[in-house]
C-alpha cells in the first residue's frame, strides 16, 4: 500500500501540480498584499485630506475671530461717536433752555420798564401776564432738560436747576405792584458771580462729561 502511495507521489505530474498550487497560493497572497497596500494608501490619503480640512477649519476660525474682533472695534467706535453726538445735542439743548430763561427775564424786565412809575398793573395786564407765563414755562422746561440730562457735569446741572427753581419761585410769587416786580426781576437779571463761570464750564466741559 505504501509503495503504491510513494510510487504515485513520485510521478512527475504530481510535482507539477504541487508547484502550481504553491504558485496560486503565492499569487493569492500577492493579491491580498496589493489590496492591503491600496487600502492603506487610501487611508493615508483620507487622513491627509482630514489634516487639510483641519488646517482649513483652523484658518477659518482665525478669520472669523478676526472679523468678530474688527466688528467689535467698529461697534465700539460707532457707540463712542454716537455718544459724542448725543452729548453735543444735549448740551446745545441745555444752552438754549438756559438762554431762553435769560431772554424771558429780559423781556419781562423790558415790559415792566415801559410802564410809567405808579401805574397800576392793570395798565398792561395782558402783556405782563403773558411775559410772566413765558418766563415760568421756560424755567420749567429748563429744569426738565437739566434733570433728564446725562452728559452735563453734575455741579453745572445742579447749579442751573437751582437757578431755574429761583425763577419759578419768583413767578409763583410775582408782585402785582410794578415797582416790586421790577425789584424781583433785577435780582434775576444779575445772578450771582457763579452764573457766568458755570456757563463757561458747561461750554468747555469735555463732550460726554457728566
């Protein structure tokens, strides 16, 4: 039996078949290795693409960060500019209201000055009443403007609020006698020495001071 097996295996075509099988095995292994190499190469390419995408994302994030920072700077500049505009407009309004009070004091004084001494108030009642009313309204408006202001220096604001209060008090206690009314007006026409100083401080205060 063993002799038959040995004799069979010693035949030349059997060796050829064995070699062929080995060749097929080697070929399959080579194909497998080729496939593995291609898979690894593709994986490497994908990883490289991911790396490029990561770099692009980092670059994009930096650009977005720069854009946000620039936008913040622009908004801050716009806010500062708008604040200066608001402060300038508020200051001009306060100036106008203060000068309106001063003009109405002068206007009432002129009305009273044109009435002969000893003349009853009834002689020019309509003109006098209208002038007192205009003075009182201007003092009230000035106080409101000062009270709601946010860009006026506090000491300046408080001084002119008190001044308008004095004017309003004079309007409430207005004298029927022309001579007494003139005396009231003279006190308002010549305010204390701080009046001009406060006006200068208001004019010279930095925009936005308050």
